[in-house]
C-alpha cells in the first residue's frame, strides 16, 4: 500500500485511515484526545479552518508514514497531533495578546506532545511517523492559514478591535463547508418534520393540489357511483 501511495496510486488511502481504528479502545482514546483540544482549536480557527487542518494533518501523517515505514497504519491520532500542533502555533504566535493563560496552555500542549512521542518511540504498536507527520502538517496549516491577531483602530476614535490577518486565507468555498453541511442537514430535518406532519393530516384542503387530487380519487373509488338526491315532503315547505 505504501508503494502505491508513493507512485501516486490509491491516494484516497491518505485520508481513509483517519476514519478507521483497530478496536474500540483505539477509537475512544482518539476521541478523548480530540475532545480535549478540538473545541478550543475550532473556536479560535473557525469550523472551516479546523476541518481543513484536521484533514491535512491526517493526510500528512499518513504520507510520512508511507515514506518512512513499510507497515500499514490506521487511526486519527496523526490528525489529532496536527490539531494539537496547530493550537500550539496559535498560542505562541499570539502570546502577546493571550498572556499567562496562553503560556500555560502552550506548556501543557508541549508536554502532551513530547510524552506521546516518547511513548510512541518505545511502543512497537504505535506509528510515530504518522504522529510526527500529522504534527508537521497541523503546524504548517496553522502557520500559513491560521489566525494572526492584530489590534486595529476604529475610524473616528470609535475604539479598537481585534482582527485576524492570516498569511493566506482559505477560499470561502472551503471555509464554508461545515456551515453548508449544517444548513443542509437542518433543511432535511425540517422537511422530514413537515412530511410527517402532512402525513398525519389526511385529505385536508390546505394540502398540495396533488395530494388533494389523490385523496379525492381515493374517496371517489370508495364512494357511491351515482348521486343521491334528498327527498322532501310537502309538509317541509
């Protein structure tokens, strides 16, 4: 598999291992690690840049693993290392604004990265090349596309605001992918709720024309075949 990737074949294998795990313990350990650093990173990067960093980190980890190791590997740990590295770059780049709290978070991330790398070096079941490649990919994404915070003066002395000026900005079509997916899911859920509500109404006059026609045809088939005229007595008038 590594040889195919290096020949430019089956390149989807750079991403597919990110979503595969060896067992339930492997899965939950990566979920736990991602839950520790993911929410903060997504908050400062935004959903679009966070998703792009996660995927690029996973692909970078799998690429370096394919180059340096003949063994197959799977799991999202390379992508998680990339998220930690990207947060580390953000905290150190904008430390002048974040202060002591930013330094504390940066030290904690450094310790976590080093401990995991040392553990991977002594464990034959851990693909440290994937971890290292993911960290490099995440750091590169944060450096070139991640937030660079500046303080800008508002016109006419209205105050100051914090602005984000990355070296390169991702295309809007990429940054808006998570939002578009969320909006699409919301529309589908609302539509399913409307369909369920309509199915409970039966043949009502405010239904669509097609539904009213089908309901009318059903009633016509099940109803009498001739008109029934009421009979009146002379005493009724």
